[in-house]
C-alpha cells in the first residue's frame, strides 16, 4: 500500500496537482487536453516507500507523516482499463526523469497502488533522442508534448 490511501479523481478533473511545479503543471495540462479520455482516473502525489519508524498505534499519524516525508512521490498515477501508469512529469527530461520512473515502478511492485500491470512513464515537453532510446530499452514510455505526442504501442 502507498503511505496514504490513493485518492482517485475522475479523468475530467483539472487544476489541483499537489506538489507539481508550475512548469510541470503546464506540461501536464497539455497531456490532459490530448489524452485524458484514454484514462479512467488519476491520483496525484502518491507516496511510495519511505521509512516507517517503530512505535505504538498511539503515534501512528506521526509515524505515517515521517514515512510520507521520506517516501518517493509519484507525480501522477493514471489508471487505464488494462494497466496503471506511474508518471513523472518533467520539463526537458534527462536521465534522472527516466530513473525516477524506474524507481516508482520498482516501489510499486511492493506498495501496489493497483493490481493491474505497472507502466513507468515520463511526460515532458522535450527529450533527446538518446534519452528516448535508453528509456525505451529500459521499458519506460516517454511522451514528448512538443512533438506529435503518442501514448505508444
């Protein structure tokens, strides 16, 4: 389970993307305008992993707060009928964005936000051909919104 229960929003919901930077949100809005109806629902700022200090049930809220502060936060968890995408939204995506997507997918194998297959994804405005190639070899889908965007396969 993620640190806190996943709070799903309808695919048509707009404008509240917790902890998403302004430039990230602009790219995400473009993605939604193009592809939102390809998804059933979205969840934002989903915390996976993190350290859970030992303690009693009396201080569970504090323990979960600490776990959340040390967890990896997935920008967007996007559910389709057949799978769930773990999305890192990043302007000018480089190797780090691909790494983040891979880490999220690995943690999701343990923290299962869904029983569906997991797809690591980077949504960006720009990305070099080298990064796209390496991402593809690693099983990470890259959606570049400044090109003719595609949801792949």
